[in-house]
């Protein structure tokens, strides 16, 4: 798959992100997920696929607010702890600003927020499909792709069609979008 990304880049596409779709995750004896079984004995069973965020130009539409996810409490606590430790050293370097307060010169920095940017590893379980196609993308995988990359009225391109997951998901998300 990385060869495909390299070929598309050589053809003028911009690879903005390579996203790992983790169908199964294994850590220290615990298991989550349901990847397709493989009868391999010389390597681990593949439990992921790559999803590429590609753009045809360096400036493109991406709605990061549409796909924000819940922040983990420990992450927001860690940010606050970092802020206290790091910014106490700079208390006198920003006159008139309380230590640990939001920096007015950096509107993109916000601590203790309930939402965070979408990560590039998506742990999404594959869903059963009764049809003849065995590589169906679940709706939960397609949904953030459409939300982040499309505006109402945009055309949503699914170059392979497959089982029509994108065609099923897009009308529910974007008023006026066309498939």
C-alpha cells in the first residue's frame, strides 16, 4: 500500500496523512477486534489496513472540527500539569498574564478542552456483511472521511464502489452532498 501512496505522490497528489485502520489490537495478553484470519506461520496476522488522506493541491478543504473526538481526562490533566510546570518558569516573561492562563497570542492553544483532534490510528471493528463481498468498510470508518473532507453540496467520490458503504453514509451526513 505504501507503494500506491508513493505512486500517487509521483503523479501529483499530496499525501496529507496515512491513517492506520486497526481492525484488531493486541497488547499484553488482551485482545480487541476482529481482523480477517490468515493461515500464516512466518509472520503476525495482518490486523490493519492503510487509509490515505490525499489532496490534489497543497490547499484543500479539511474540517477538523467535524471529526474531533472526546479527550481523555488524563490527557487534559497531563496538559494542565505540563502547563503548570513549564509556564511557572516563564511567569515573568509574559507581563500582565497569569501563569498557566490561555495565551492570547496563540488562539490555537487550548488546555482542558473536552475534545481533541482526530488521531491517525482508528480502532474500528469490522462489521459482518451477508453479501458476497468480504472486504466491506464499516460505516464508522467511512463517516469521518466524509465529514472531514466534504462540505454540503460537494461530490463524494468512491472510486471502487464496493458494497456502497459511502453511498449509504453520505446522505445522512451532508445536506445537499452528491455521490
